[in-house]
C-alpha cells in the first residue's frame, strides 16, 4: 500500500516541539522528512529533560519518529552547498528558528525560491515575521498567555493557568501541517510554491475562539469557571474511592436529562419541575451536581462511564497518564504502542492520530543523530570519498 505523501520530500530544520511536531505528522503521512541538525550536538531536544545517559531523550523521541537524520554544518560553505542541492529538488523546507536566523544564513524564502520556485517554505515563529511583537521570543506558556488561553483556564479564585496539552507548541505544529498541505495542493494548479507562516500566538487564538465569542456575547472578558460549562450538568464529579484522579466529566443536554436520571436511579426526579428545564437546573446547579455526585461517589470512574455510555449520556473518566498509556481502546487504535530504539531499548509512544484507509505508514523510532547522513548525501550524488572527507572535517 502506498502512503498519502509518497514522493514529497521535507527538509526539517526545526528543533524542540512545534516544528518537529509538524514534521512528524508529515512523516506519518508518508513524506520523506529529512531532519537537518548541527553535527555533534543535534536538536537540543535530544538532551532536554533527558532521563537516561547515553541516549536521546523521550522528549526528542516523541516528536521525531519516522524521520531521517542528516547532520550538516549549515554555516560552512560546503555544508551550505549540500543544503542548496537538497533544496533544489525538495518540496518543503520547514524551520522554526528565531526571527532573522534563516536570512542571516542566506536561506530566507526569497533566496531559496530562486533555487526552486516550486518550494513550499514553512516557518513557525512565536509571534510571526511582522507585527509589533515579531522580534519577541516565545515558548509554550508565553503563547498560551498571549493567545488568551491561560486567562480562561483554571478556577475563579486561582491565577490564570497553563494547560499541559501543549496547544501553543503541538497546536501550532498541526496548524502548520494544514498550511503546508494546502500550499502543496495549490502548487498542483499554479506550478509554484509559496511561503507558509504560522505564529504560536495566532494558533492559540484560533483554538480559543469560542471564548472570544463568549466575550462578545457578554460584553466583558470571559471569567474562569473551572470545569463547569455554561449549563448543568456539565462538569467533573468525584468517584470512588476518591483519589486525586477519581473523577468523571458528565455532560447532558436536555434530551439526555431523563436517560441520565434513569441511569443514576433517580427516576423520582424525571417530572420534577425544579429540574425539568435547563434554566431550572442552572438555578439549582449546586443541588443537581450534589445528587449526581452522590451517585458517582458510589462507583469507580470507569464503571460510571460505562453505565452512562450505555444510557447515551456523554461521560469520560479523567484518566491519568498511566491509564492513558494502558487504555485498551487507544492500544487497539495504535495510539499507544511500543517501539524499539537502538540505544534506549523499548519505550512507549503516542502514535499517529490521523487514520487514512489507503495510506500505510508503519511507525519507526526517531533517528540517531546523523544516522542517515551518508545515505542522503549519496542520493545527492556525493561519492564515498567526498562523504568521508566531510565527516573528517566535522561537516556531517
């Protein structure tokens, strides 16, 4: 079976998370993603938060699967020449350097499109390449803060709160994937490439747009409400035995109210006018949440979820990270699987969330630094002697 992006070559110059997340999705869709890294050190993520000596960090492994690694000194003339040869036939260049870095290297879009007019040049920046903040640096929490996500996350009496789902980094990477695919599609018609830019702040704003809507509805900044949505029931409820993650989230719209009451064995309340409408339940939110939680406290969270799922009521157990990694549903869908790495051994990894029925791309572990340098340079036409000389000079 072929892969969706067979024949598409991506030169991935990114580091840390946002850019590598983008490149990894493209690799999972079948593109040949060549990760270009500085010789000797590589992507800083290889050593960031490392938990084992002598091997790459899990941080790196989680965002660089299915890529090839070319260690190449882009500051040396010979390294620059090799990169330009790659650019001449590549489909995509992906970078997330600080503002101006690619231009200083001589690899800005205006330069590279002269080598390859069909090139799609994708850039991820904290605040983009223009605008008052364009020179500012950013990390995940900064993007969440500036995009409005933190202000609406958390409980009313607590400070604005970071969410650890990485909407600023991985969320930006996913937006960039969409932009790259769109540019490749347009290239089919126009015959030429273009520049794709996604800023971390922009991506977070897009993900928080429901709260921006609510601001306009009320005419004031959206307040933090913890886990409580705008109607009842729609929040977290404690479950047996009462541990820190023994919670479920239950959400029931009007048509689900009676099935919910039957499932929690409170048929006596079905026709009770105090709770019969959304408005009535909102007025007695504490009462409603209390009698629902009296029932959930009697059962473990996964049992609560199964009972309510059978009744057609949306409910999810609040799974901790260990439960997610052992979730049978995720295991069956290849979202959690084990990979064998040459220096780390077996580790657990999150898989490809995009399922295509006619594209088969088996998951491979992230490459060792420079693992494919000779292979890629051979494909460019370098012979063994030239490659050996580059290696001896520390260029690869």
